[in-house]
């Protein structure tokens, strides 16, 4: 039991969720390592949503709002960290939820599906009848009704190969990734450099605020991925420069 007053409470809670996810069979050991890389970048961002991330969240919400067939891709880490809010977002958008795993096996897929259904989801896509060209891993297999035919895909804690392949297929890809230098961050249509746990509720709120397409298009036009990533890096530099003198 982590005491609420512990200075690293939030961070330790996340580790606990992922360790539980591992014990419950959603998360793999490799996913725990990927979380560690994320934690390091989270530290460098001051463990907060920096203004460029806030701007990217708005742009991501706009793209999701404008989508005809949005899909939320769920993996072992996101299923352990924030299943409830992913279901809430899918309902707000009428988006499909698809379980898509790098280290896929039927048991993990089934466990994650069950978790999302317990959180209130109506339907989870787990049939993998289509292939995304240009990917060698198991992640090339996707649902025909979901990622394969979707026009906008939300991914988090993703690898660069699939992001790149989805973009090549003409899809809008919104990536949540704490590492502004990753291939995913540099290839997605919109990159939100922030912790998925902070992003999901904010994204859900933003999506609910949009009421007309013109407003969403205006937000999208003002977003520029590379400029946004540079602004995030500037925040990291500023944070590092000031840290020891604080
Ligand atoms: P790429 O192939 O895009 O260069 P990678 O090889 O780093 O990325 P993975 O090993 O799959 O890809 O790592 C997943 C990414 O997810 C890492 O960049 C990590 O910073 C990020 N990440 C980990 N935990 C979180 C989290 N809680 N929220 C957002 N991003 C996270």
C-alpha cells in the first residue's frame, strides 16, 4: 500500500498498476521496460502537461472529432493504466476499440478484452483478418472493421514501424508518446508528448467541447507537428537549465 503522502505517489501508483497488469496477464515484461523509458522523459518534462502538449491534445481532439471512422488501439500498458477512460473516450466519439499487441497471444487479447468490457465497453475488436502492408511483426494483423478501415487511429506507447505504416496507408495517426525523439513521435500526424494517464482524460474533455467542424478545422490548421515537438524540446532544455538553481 503506497501512502498518499509519499512525494512520488503518482509515479508509484502507475508502477503498481502496471505490475498488477503484468500479474493479471495484460502487460508484458517488455512493456514495463517501455514504461521506464517513458518515466525518464516524464521526469524531464517536470511530470506535467507542458503547453505544447496541451496544444497537441486540442489538435488530436479536433482530428478525432472530424474523423468518419475513428479507432482507439489498446495495448497491454494502456489496458493496465487507463482502461476506464479509453472506454469513455470511445463512447464520446463512437469510436471502435481494438486490442492490438506487439507480443500478441490469444490469452492476453482475451484478458484485455474482458477488462474493457468490465469497464463498460460495448464492443471490442479482436479478430485479425486484415494485414497492414510493410510491417513484419504480429502488429501487422488488424481488424478489418477497425484499424484496417478506420480513417483516424489513436495509438499510445507505440512503435515507430506501425505508426509509419499506418500513415503510409493514408490514415491520420494520433500518437501519445513521452519521448519527443522517438520514430513514432516524428512520424505520427499529431504527436502528444505527455503521459497517457494525463492525456486520456484531457483528450476526452476536449472532444466533448467541439460542436462544429469549422472550429475543429481551425484548430487543426494551426497545429504543426515539428514545430510542436521543437517546443516540447525547448521545455525540456528550460527545465534542465533551471533545475539545480531552484
Ligand atoms: P520508436 O519505435 O517510435 O522509436 P520505441 O522503440 O521507443 O519507439 P517502444 O519501445 O515501443 O518504442 O516504446 C514505447 C514508447 O512509449 C517510448 O517512447 C516511451 O517513451 C513511451 N511511453 C512509455 N510509457 C508511456 C506513458 N505512460 N505515456 C506515454 N508514453 C509512454
